[in-house]
C-alpha cells in the first residue's frame, strides 16, 4: 500500500486531529525522513523516522484509523480514545506531551492542523516553541498562534459555500431582533385582504429580486420583513451592506410600509438618518410630486428596495440633499459633491465594521461570506484612494482609468489610513488571508474610533 500522507494526532490534548498533505497524496515524497522521532508528537505512532509516512496506516487493535474523502483528498483521522498502554507517548524535543503538527511545504499545496481542545478556548501549547521549528509553508506565522495553521483553507470553502447557497428570498421564524418586533402584536387579526397582499409581495420579491438585494420574511409575523442592499459599483457605497427593517401596517397597502435603516449611528446619505429614519418620497416621508409618492395597489415593496438602492445609494449622494438636485453638473457644486463622496465612503466603511460586529439574525452567513469574498476588492480600492484615485473608480478590484481625473484630497487620504488597519483586523478575524499587505507601513499598529 502506498503511503499517501503523514498523519499525526496528540491523543492526550485533543479529541481528534486531522492533518493532510495534498501533494504527497498524489505521489509526492516525504521530507520528514530526516527528522528524529522526537520531532513527532506523542501518540503519532511514528516508530521509525525513515518511515514517517507509515503512521500505522494498516491500523491495529489499539489504534482506530478511518479514511474519508474531503475535497478530493484523503484524510486519516486518529481517534483519541484508543488504549495507549502498548504505545507510550514519545518525548518531544521541547518537552513531554507537546503536540507538534508539521506539513511538508515544498511538496504540498496546503497543510491543515486542527486541535479541537484549543479551538474551544484552551491555551496553545506551542507558545514557547521558536518559529523556525515549524517548517516553511506550514502557515505558522507566529509561534504563539501555531494552532491557526491554515485551518482557513477548509473554513474558506465552507464560508463561500454558505454564501453561494444563501437564497435571495426566504421565510424564517425568529423575528426577535427586528426593529418593529413590538409593533402590531395586539390580538387584532389582520384581514384576509391584508394577508393576501403580503403573500403577493412575497411572490414578487422571490421572483424579481436582483442579486444585490436579499430579503427575509417571517412566518409567524407576516407584518415584518428584513432586507439587505449591497452598495453598487461606481458609488461611494460599493461593496457595503445596508440593512433595512420593514413593517407593514394594518392598512397596508393603502398606507406605505414603515422602514428603519440600521445605521450604527453613521449618516451615510442625506436621506438616511443616523437614527434610522428614511426621508423618501415613495414612503411619503418627504415631499414630492404625486407620481413619486406611494400609490396604493400599484407601489410595491420591491419598488421601495430597488429605489433605495438606485436613487438613494447612488453615485452622487450630495445632490440628494433638498434643493441641490438642480445644481448637479455645475463645476463648483460637483467639487462639493466630490468631497462629500470621500466623507460618505469613510462612513460606509464604518458601517461595514458595524455590520461585521453586529450581524443581523438570519443574515450571518451572508455577511461573513460577502466580506470574505470582497475583502481584497475593498482593500484594493482603499489603497487606490489613498494614492489619489477617484472614489468609485475601482470596480471589482480593478481601477477604471476612464473615470475622470478628480483625485481624492490629502485630508481624505489621511482620514482613510486608520480605517484600513481596522478593516484588515476585521477581515482577518473572519479568516481572510493576506490582508496585512494593504496596511501602509506608516500606520501599522494604529487605529481610529468611530
């Protein structure tokens, strides 16, 4: 039987260890043969360092081995509840019972090392081991954080899978964190016409929502809805997430829905109050022409959400301010608009951080997946803006050179710097790798407050 990989688990400190080497599973040669036995963890059953890959793969009555396929690669799992009497723990070169995990970097695509004991709150036993005791490419960037060795590759697949499977529209159960949960809780039963209209709204949303708007309805509370709108490219809101809670009053649709914005205290737009109120003609909360107002039996919730995305979270929000719409296109006012976009982008970043720290119920997988997927694009845009690029000109991580020559101000660039570090920390926390390269050296270690 070929020896496809080296596998080891410290039975004394963890319930299960999973370690695999993708390259050697396809025939690569182990480079562990030169290591003395005491480099391998207690319980690993490496009886001969020259045969490091033969870690009791044939199994025995006291070593329970299982093989399974994960991501087209085999993994050996060594259970920890085996009898240890016939195989006493090997001494580590750094002391007794210290679990080491090694991956053959030159011959592998990645190494995964997993210690359930420490991942549930235990203390790492690697903290006293010098970094050079871990092989190149093992993912141990700091010996005190040795247990974070490239778990991320398996985690990232799971995060992105959940994002891919996240439905644009779904019906959920628990509305307990909804802004309007205390509304409409009286014993008054809604009319059949009201219920029928809400169900029609659900059908429209399920059928026609764009990919950048996602909605959750509540089965026990048909009067409530929650939506997230993704900021569009070309705007100072790009890549951001903007959450709205909706309440359908008893007299809906003869009156418009009530909508609350989860601002985190940040005013990202003249129409969106930092206390959550919306000023919007379609909701009858701002003056406008009759055809712009809510029209019973014609206006819909989908129309409200699409209008918020396109008319409020737009490329030039400065002109959303009352009385300024007619000034759009005039040089002086465009200059003011350009400066306002810089302020808006900063507040959009603050909102990103707020949402990551306060993930709304039923959207947790989407929030993490969205920022995990777009983290690099966001940081690339921030870097471009600190170098003078115009807000909104970076699309999908690529700068649009055809967008005008209005570079960002020096004040904006200075203000943006600390937020890059905060974003790097937040993205790293959810498992995004390689973020540190975007932190300007001059501000490494600095931070800013909201």
